């Protein structure tokens, strides 16, 4: 009969008995120490169970030599030693499989537990047959009867197990996916024997029976771009095309909104007091759904406020406003003139000249994170910063952006593009909620037509500032400076028709 003991497997039969026992004792001690070290370490691959079983197998084999090997106790110890040793090797190999298999494969442990059980059963059958000469056929028949009895007693549990196996084969979702079914919404952590584990937005851990998921409709939000929609009612007085242009601008520049597919704004309904619009946009990561929705709703409010569009009340409302007193209008005009004079190229203008700009001076509000001006666009307005902080950024060659500097109130920006018609060379983004005065091109058309001398005065100040900047950066010569001044004056005359 072939040698089936643990000594043959480890090639220790050639050693003297006392030497073999010493080697096995050393191996058992080493396995125990390895198990202790793995238990205290942070290793995510190998657990202590494998070394413990291997060490226990060596100990059982050592004990076998203390009794008569052919006795019932000796044969039982030999069978136990083999079973423990092979159990330990199987467990160790399955733990080491984490090195080569993706994390998503190991996140759901149903198949791995089944593999472990099948291999354990095979080892037990082979060892019982080889060492104790047990009739495996009768044992299998008995096991079948017991399995039927247990099956009737554990119908729900078995239903969850097979439902989990079915989901593993069909893969309606994988660990890390955002899913929704019934009243549950969360990120999948893994599929177990009885239940699927989810983590909700509130960081709650849910254990949902597999059988319940298998009977429900599962929505997977990670299969591609996920759409979201916001509905808003706006006044009938506002032209729909103007409204859709304003709302589309918000969606295109809102952080977290995907550009592919393109967001869309559609007028969908005439309600009692407003035209209802649907803002539809896509998210690349459903996990940011609430944050992106908050950004869009907030930016829409600021955009509507800047364009003097009110969200109508869902009831009939009569607003009674007293006519503003002439004294209040005079005070407002005086405050605006003081603020306009803070701009260097407007500081030399008289009060009468600045009064021409006041009717086309508007107050706008922007929310933190909104873009006030976009690089590359041709600007027909410039801003005077009254409150808050903005940052100046420019596009980098690698697709990123370069932070140039920050501006705090009072400050102004965007005047070069307004006066020359050239595209803006940088973007301006609000770091906090900001309030600005906006002067558009129409204001300067009125000014330069009414006071032609103001054109030369403004162009001289702006050209001098551009020249000083060029000298600091490029050390420009006086000839280049004069040519830049003439170029700017010609540009302004062409744009404003003076």
C-alpha cells in the first residue's frame, strides 16, 4: 500500500524518527509564529487561518508517533494530520489569490466559499478512504438524505444563496456601483451568502436579502451617464429664447455637469402663472448627484437675479411700491459716480461725463464658483468689483488652468476686451459671493458720441497702463509704446464709431 502519511508528502521519511519529530516540531512552531504575526499585521492578503491549520497538522502528526500507528487512535491522528494540513494549504492558496485577482472578483465571497467547501469535502473523502478505509458511497448517500432535510428547513436561506449565485452570473451590478431598487439606494459593497451589502448616502450599512433583490427591478446608475432634471417656472413676459440661453449658459459652466451628452433646456408647459422649463443634464458620477444639483439650482438663482428675472409666485400677487423719491435717485447717482471714479481711466472725467454712464450701469450678483468672464469670448462689458473676491485664471496648454492672481474689492476687470474688441485673455471666477457694477459698450457709445474728447482721454490712460505692463514684462521700447497707443486709439474709434 502506498505511503499516505504526512511524512511522505514532506519527504521526511528518510530521516531518523527523532530527527523527523524535531523537524516537524520546528515546522509546527514556525507555522504558529507566522499565524501570530499575520494576526497582528495589517496584511490584506494572507490571514492566519492557513498557517494555524498547517501547524495543527504537524502537531497531530507528532502525536501520532506517541501511540501505536496501526491502532485506531494512531490511524485517526494520521487522518486528522492530513486533513488539517491540506485544509491549511487550501486556505493559504485562496488567500494568496488576492495577489492576482481583481478586487471586484473577491468582493463577493459566495463562489469562494463554495470552492472552499467543495475542496474541503474532497480532502475529507480522500483521506477517509485512504487512511481509515471508510466507504465513501454510503457516506454520500447519508449526506444526501441529510441535505434534503436541511433544505426543507432552510428554504429562505437557500433561496438567498441561489439568488446571490444568479446575480453573480448575470452581474446586474458590481461592487462600487450605485444602485436603486424598491426603497433602497446606495453603493454596492459586496454580495454575501444571505444578503447584498449597501452603503447609503447617509453612510448607513444595509444588509438586503438577495432573494428580495432578485424579485425587484434594479436600476444601476453606473452603467453610463446619469440624467437629472430640474423644473422651474418663469414669467410669461420673458422671451423663451432669452430664458433658454441664460439657463443653458448656467448648465454649461456648472461644475460636475457632463458636456457629453450636451445639457438641454426646454419649455414644457404653460402653467397658471408661468412658463415651465425643464433643465436636463447628465452626471458622470452619480455619487456627486446632490452636490451637482445644489450647484445648478444655486447658479440658476444668481443668473436670474443678474438678468432681473423673477420667479413668479403660484398665486395672484399685487405689489405696491411707492415711486422712488428724486432725492433717493440723486443719492444713488452720486454713489455710482464715486465708484466709477475709482477706475483709473474714468478718474479724469467730469461728473457730467460720468453721469452719461450711469443709466447703463447695472448691479449684478454672482455666486461662489460662478464664472463672470470666459477666456476667448469677445466682451462687450467690464465689471467693477464692489464686494467679494474673484480669481483670474487662464487656460494651460495641457487642458488645465493656471491661477494668475486674486482680486479683492474694490477692483475692476474686463475693460481691455470692451474697449478694443479683442477676445478676453483670461477667465474670472468668483471665489465668494460677489457684487459687481457692470458697464456695457452702449454706455461708452453714449459717452464718446456726447463727449468726443473723452475718447482720447480714456485711450491715453489705458494705453499708458498697457505700456507700463509691457515694459515690466518685455522691457518695451518707446517706439513700441507709441505704436501701441495709436493702435488702441484706432481700435476704440472703430468700435465706438467716433
